[in-house]
């Protein structure tokens, strides 16, 4: 198992290097570039040339890339020019990272907690009313755009019924203690349970909107995987031996059906970062998604490069965890 993890870590390092190169080249190819973002489109050629020299943009690309890598390792990406002018770009990432992670975890827990059991139940009741109704519901979940569902949930449950907060991560009038930046966890650690519950209420609507597509995909993959495994010979053999239904479900059906489901969960976890861009804008959640949208709008290349690079690293780490989960579920994969 240790050799398997080390092998994956080496592969992950290579992938991160390639991704950093792609991010570097893509940012250098954007219209306007860093100099225009800082000085504006009407800057004089002399000022532009001076800033290019100060930033090292007059050097060959390979020199610029090496400097980019060294600064990235130290967390030095420059100062924001649009999202929060003058604030260090990496500090903006650190400030907003907990919000997106908290929202993504909440949405993923909802999607997994509902998708896997319902997918299994639908497969066990194949062609029944519950199966048909669940399939139709999952198709609707995939078809409805995240931003439309977010606006709908906000209008019904926050604006009309006043059951849940309209926007933000926590009531601004609440004097809560900040420890980790994860508001629910902070409330629990400091025993400020009112603050923790208020943070949960702010998570419900954006979390539901964000969880819709992952839930639908996880449900469909679980249902298909369970249906496939149920027709395998080893399941019929286990039934003929007189094993209990609980043993057959746990050891023979669910364990073997979980492999494609784990892959799907890993991919959907990365996809949550994309969905968060729209969801956070609707609910003014103040996470990485909102910062990404603002950095594009305001041509804030310092913030944009750190966000894109961190998103890429996050995807790679998620894939590593999926590979490890694969190896835990099916030990044969460790030798491949």
C-alpha cells in the first residue's frame, strides 16, 4: 500500500508541474495582460515598459516560468488589482478557501447521503414505481441549471417564506469567534452553538442548489452499478449458499458496486468548485467561486493565477484520494 501511495505521489508531482505550465502560458496569452490590468489600457509606453521590466515580463518565457514556480512555492503571487486592491493574492485565497470548502463538503455530504442509498433502493426495486420516480427525479436534477435552481430556492424559501437567510455565511450582527475560518466548526469548537446553527442555516440553500447535479449523477451511477453486480454469478452463488441478505448486500453487492461510485464522487467533488462560482454569486457567499468570477470581470491576474493553480492542485489531490480509496476497496488495484 505504501509503494502504491508513493507511486501515485510521484505521478501527482508531474501532473502539478504540467498544470502549472498550462496555467502560466494561458495567463500570458490573455488579452491585455498583467500590465494593462495594473496600469489600465491608456498607460504610456514608457510606463508599460518600466512595469514589464519590474515584473520580469521582458525576460524569456522559460525564465519567467522558473520565477513563477519559485514564487508559487513561496506563496508569492503579487497583490490584487481588482478583487481587493492592494491585498496579497494568496491571502485572498486563504481567506475565502474555508467558505468554498465548507459549502462543497455540505453539498457533497447531501449528495452522497441521498444518492447512494436511493440508487441502491431503486436498483433493488427495478422497474417499480419508486425506481421510475427516482430516475425521473435524477434527470430533472441534471437538467435544471444550478443558477436557476439557486434563484428559485432563494426566492421561495428566503424571500417569500423567510425560513432561511437570503445571503452570506452568517448573520453580520452575530458576534462569533473566528478560529479556523470554517464557521460551523468554529461555533462547535468555541461552544457558540447559536453561531454554528446560524452558519448551517446559511449553508442549506446554496448547499441544496450545489448538491443537485452531484446527487443525480451519484444516484444514476450507483443504480447502474448495483444492477450490474446483482446479475453476477458470485451473487447468485452467495444466495445459493444460504448467506443472509445483509451479508450479500454488504460484502458482495455494495462493495463491488462502490468502485465506479467512488470515481464519480471524486469527479463530482472537483465539479463542485465549478458549480460554486455560480452558486456563490447568487447567495453572495464570499468564497473562491465568487472571487474567481470577480477576478475575471476585473482582470485581476494575480488573484486569477493563484485561484486557477490552487483549483488544479485540488483536482490532483482529489484524484489521489480517489486512487487510495480504490486501493482500500479493491486490494488488486495496488499491484497495477
